[in-house]
């Protein structure tokens, strides 16, 4: 497979100066080469999708989400997307780079969790006034983005403000769970350290030492926020990265294992089987089979 960064194909068609683009899923299908429509695509930007017609599915990091009108999905930078191709399925697709949003105010800010927590919610189904408001925000942002591109004097600051309002509305949908996803300081620092070092070490003791906490404290924080131990969180993160590399690239399995810190291919293979139930080769083959079997739009 070919490594494809969906952000390069999509945002580049808009104005790089804004780091923001709004388009329809149907337009996206026309913009992408047909051979790429059903391949896993790695997104370096945020991808916020509000489905408007049809029924189908969209996968984010290999988890399928059922989609129908009003379904809202949020993929974060670095996640892998598989776009649904069911006939009639359509959505408003908003792409934006992380620097467009203001920094969260503090640990209690729900945006902190939604923007940075890899275990944050991905899917919502807004109803009533919430649904109407989000549709209105999407529509206005798309209109003003188009006016900006046409040189009609719409300031970039307005687009950024509208984006911030929309994202805050999404955060409000999470309600009480948003506070949970914001996490505490230990968990936030652990996620940051894990993102930087998961290919170097998978030992809980190493992370606890770097964070200046006990293994028990770190494990307790992980269990409270995710239902998984610190070791399970570490291994899940490594397995996810392995899936991304297997799905979106054509590097040999042994090379992927070395990239993830496994000195021997057999050790990587055993780890991957334990985490996923498949060998790396089986996972890659199954993904190809699934992609081939997916329906395509006419």
C-alpha cells in the first residue's frame, strides 16, 4: 500500500494560509483519485464530519462507526480514516490544523481532553437545538470559508472564531463525560510522554519514573480514566501504531517492528498476535480483503 496523507490531498486544495477547508464528502470523492477512495488514509489534521444524507459507515483508527443524518464524527491528527463509499452517503467535512484553536484554559477545560486525549469520544448524535446549532455553525463556516477563498474580505480571524465556537458546541455535547476526558495532570503528562517514547520503552516503571510518580499512582489514573491499566494503555498505543503502519504503508513487517522498538521480528509478531488476535501479515491481508469487499459509489 502507499502511504497517503489525506491532509495533503484535501487542505492543499484550499488556502494553506488558513489551515482550514470545508467540503462535502461527495466533493471529497471527486477530489481523491478513485484508487484511494477505500484505502486507509492518515490524517495529519483534525477531521470533523457531520453526516447529512444516506446511511453507511466511517472508520477511525480501525473502529467502524455507523453513520446517518446528524451523526457527528471527530478524527484527530495522526488517526487513520476509511471513508464510507455507500451510495447516497454524504456529509459536511471540516478539516483544520491544530494551531487554529486557542490553547485550553486549564486542566478543567473540556477542550483539553477532546483535543489531546487519545481516548476522547469520537462519535455523537446531536438532536434538537444542539443539532440545529451545529448545522448552522457548519453552514456559516462553509459559507465564509468560500467567501474568504473568493477574496471577499472575510478576515481569517472570523473563520478562527467560528471554528472555536463550533468546537465548543461539540465539547458541550460530551456533557459530564468531557470532564472525565480532560483527565488529571498525571494522565495528561503520561499521554504526552507515551506519544514521545512508546517506541523506546513499554515498561510502566520507566514512565512512572519520568513522571515522578509511583507505578500504583499511574495505574490508578489510567484505570479511572480508561478502564485499563497503565501497561494495557502502553501496549494498546503500540498496537495501534503498528496497525497504522501496516495499513497505510508498504514497509516490511520486520522494518515496522524495528521502528516500534522490537529487536526481533518474532517478538513483534508475538506482541501483535497477543494484542489483536492476528499476525501482522494476517492483519494486513484482512484489511486488503475488507477494502476490496467494501461497496463503491457510482
